[in-house]
């Protein structure tokens, strides 16, 4: 059955998406469908979309773009640390292999746990919900915050989640997960049981034994927003939590990502 998101797409866009997905399947390169299609599938919340997101392993992104160039599409890699694009007139498909903050790199586990479903009449694999939660939890820009998406996903999928894998994904950034779980209990008091007691106990235990590190002058806010903590980096002279060796990104990639900020969105 097609999702409400799929039905909401007007015909020219749907034709592009269907053709692009078929052509991607023909390449034999493994991919997953994410974005609004996957979110609506898991959360049952309808969502309109103007594009389609496919996820591939980093080494496969150039192969996908090369294949579509040979088919006559225009392609680009606007952000070499996480995103490529395939264009056809006004329509486009995002080819994602990481997250904008560099944390949620696509690896074999994404594919090992990917369910199959019908998208626009094609049987494809979706991004696992655990990896969606992991990547969405960090999106807290001024103009876009995915916290509500995280809570909607937890409401529908919490009892069936692979919680050990989810905790593994967050790793040292477990406070981000805990903050969403606390907010989930506030928003949905009737669904607090969706989060296993052992998960909350473990995260609260970690919180109770943590101590301030007065020698740590790294700001990790940049993992949540590429714009809103630049003051801390530029003026307060914190070190950027995204930049190696503290985080997963190079300075070159951070500079490219920062230059692309639409400054007018914060005015």
C-alpha cells in the first residue's frame, strides 16, 4: 500500500521519482529510501514532500551520480561530507551518505536492518527507524527542528525498537537521546512505557555519575545546529565539537557547510 505521502505527490514529480528509483534499482547499487516516505511509513503522520531522499554508503555515492550522469541527468555534490543531488528539470533526488553534522554515517547496519515496503508502486528498502531517530535527534536548527518527528516515531515504534543498537548509535552523545526521551514522557504521558525502564535507568545512571569537566572548552552545540552556536565558536572561542579530533568533520567540510547557511533565515 502506498503511503499518504506518496499519494500527495503531484503526477510530474511522482513520474520522476518512479523513474529515478527504477533506474537506481537497475544499477544494482544498494540504496535505502528515507525522508518523508520513511517517516510517514513509521509514524503514520502524513507529510508532503518536494523531493525524495535515498541513502547509500559513502563509497557508493559517486557510483550513483556517475550512473545518472550517463543517463542524462544533472548531478552535483554540494556538500562532500554528506550529500549528492540528481536533478531533472525542477525535480531532484537527494543521495545521502551521512548527516549534515557528520555523525550519522551510513554503514552496513543501515542495510542489515532495513525493512522492505511499497513506495510509489515499487518494492524498496527503507532506512531503519533506529537510524532515522539517531540522525533526526540532532536536527535542532532555528528554522527546522526534528524533535516532533523523533517523538512521533517513538510513539509508534518505541515498543519494537532495537534499543541496544539505538544506544550504541548515540555513543558518547547519549545526552541527546536522553533529552528526547524526557521530552517524550512529557508530550505523551500515556506512552511512557514505550521507553523500556532499563533504558531510562541506564541513561539516568550515566547522568548521575558525570561530573563537570572544567578543562573541556569544546562546544558540542554545533552538532545540533550549524548556525546557532557560531557565536560560541567565533566570539567565545570554544572549539568546534564537529571538528576532528573531537568530532567527525574536517575544517574544510565545516567551512563549506557554514558558507551555505541562508543568513536571511535568522533575520
